[in-house]
């Protein structure tokens, strides 16, 4: 029996039920549905719409449903369109006639919006915690890198040497922004839709403010039409998740390059690499490659949802059923990527000698030569042209750059010292730069940022709703 059987005379066609059913994926919201239903019942009791005795019967039935879902004994039936139908059907089986009161003043429209917000609040907090965990790994590796350095790149061409710590922290700061986006998205979605009904609220004396507080939401909806049709929070969550995945993709691409024999900057731990079914010598960076590939998958989740939302009129439309699978998928894929990459970065071995050799090429200090001339009064454009000419002459004539610098009247032996191994990276002194002084300050700033994020996530997790039961 459907929840809307009273309006239509015919039994629903099998094709309709097969095409419209969402239970195969929205059963994941089971615990959130139970959480929302408990709060709704308590609100009905406070409003006098359900007696205290009937409320106790409904809450006991919901508790039993929760146990059955958790231990796998809950029996789903062919007529269960979605998790909401399944839960209400089972509550009615347990509570008898009292079960018919459960849906008083509520629609599946505000019900599912509430469930999904509860899910998103919890999962965004958990994922932000995993991002912070990866930040902590990067911070530890940066701290232990000491004075190791490697080439910094633009256009994938060697540009200037940078401390390895500086390079690792570049990824760390990007991830820190991801945490900010995830927590900010969580803050904006922290609104309860319960009480909005199908689209216009109710004539019954409901208590949406009390229910919102009961559920741990920061507040209730302001507009009932908006409450049931809004999926901005899903799109925003997907964007934050997708951009995080894009950052993981960039980290993955780097690991792929660094672990090649051609680069030789990194060796992956055996536990975080794979072999080849045919080539005995292979050691493949599959986690890094999948971090790249799954970013494309999340981009698809985001763009697919945006395409679904773009033409919908107010208020609720069944198209909105398509909001859950992309969000669930993005959450799952990003969780796996964060955990796997944390393991990779914890165990990877950096070949510091190979990094130094690559960074110690004389042209890596070309801008230092130009800046040395600027310090002595030469306009930068003139200095740039002078050094660029020496580099071109060195390449074309195959003469060591140091020899040309030594012989040039504007430079000389004092400038040659800038070309020595490891010298250039020590000259980066501006705040936020890649030299020892700024990086030491940056390490402290990053550690403080990560610690603050860890505390904030702990506070959000402590006050932000119940854990979930995943029903497979």
C-alpha cells in the first residue's frame, strides 16, 4: 500500500514503482529518518496533537525499527518506495492504529529534506576531519624535511629551488581551504525544514522551532516553499567535495611523476603500490592515479546535479530524488581517497639527493643573478635581459654559466657564488617564501591552523547530531 493510495483507484503499475523507487539508495538515510521522526513525534506531543501515551508508543516503535535496521533483521517489502515508506509501514505494524499518527503534519517533502541535511551535516564534519588528518601528515613530513630542497616548477619546467617543506605545505594550505569550505557549507545547511509540510506549512499547531532545536539544527526554515525545494546545500556540499578531490588529483599527479624513474624523487611503500599482471618489474602508483580519475567522477556528480536543478519550478519536484546518489557517491569516493593518500604520504620515501641534483642546475639561480644586479642599482628589466642573454649564450655555446658570469663586468666572481649548490634557496627571505626563515614561520602558522581546525571539527562533531546506521 502506498502512502498516497487514497487518491488513486488503480494499483500502481510495476513499471511506475520500478522507475520511481528510491529505496535501493535512500535506505542509507535510515538512521537520519528515525532521528527526524523521533523529533517530529516529540513535537507533536508538545503541541498536543498526539497524547503522551501515543507518543511513547510511537517512540518505542521507532526505537525497535532502529534496532532491526542496525542488526539486519528489518524486512523490506516490495511496496516500500523509499526509506520513509518502509519506516512508517513498519512503525504501523508495531504500533497498530497509533502508527497512523506518525505522519501528522508532515510530508515526505520536508521529511526527506530534513534527512538529507542531517546526513550532510554529519558527513561534511567527518570528511573535514579526514582532510585535517591529511594536513597533519603533510605537516609532519614538512617538519621532518629539514633543509631538503628540490626544483620548483612553472609550466612543468624547472624554475627556482624551494624547500621540500615549502612544497608540501603548498598542498597543506590548499587542503586547509577545503576544510574551511566544508565547514562553511555545513554552517549554511544547518537549517531544519520540518514543519514546511508539502510546500505551504500546516494549519495544525506544529512546533518547527522546537523540533529544529531537538534535532540540533541552528534554526528552522524561513519560507516553506524554499524549505522543500532547496538543494543549494547539496550543490554547495558537492562543490566543496569536488574541489577537495581536485586538490587530491593534483597531489596524485605529482606522486605519479615523482615516482617515475625519469624523475626519481619518490619511492612508494610496497603496501601503497601495486604490481603488473604481466610485467614483473612494475611498481605502480594506483592510489595516485585513482585520485586523478575519481576527481573526474566527482566533477560529474556536481555538474549532473546542477543540470537537474537548473530548470525546476517551485516547489518540490520528483527530479529532486536525483540529489542523493551524487552526494552519496562523492562522500564515499572522497573518503576513500583521503584515507588512502594519507597512507601514501605517511610512508613515501623522498630521494633527497635526486631532488638536490635536479635543483642545483645553475639556471635555477638566474633570477638571483638578476636580483643581485638590482641590489646594485640596475633596473630589473635591464638585469633580466642581461642574465637571459648569458643563459642563452651558455646553452647555445655550451659554455658553463658560471664561466660567463665570472667574465661579465657587471657580475664577476662574487656573483658566481650565487650559483653554488643550495645557495639560491637560502636567499628566499620574503614572508610566505620558500627559504629557511619564511618556511620556519610557515610551519608554525600551519601547525596552529591545523590545530584550530581540529578543535573546531571536534566541537562540531560533539554538537552536531547522531551517528548513522548504513543499511546496505
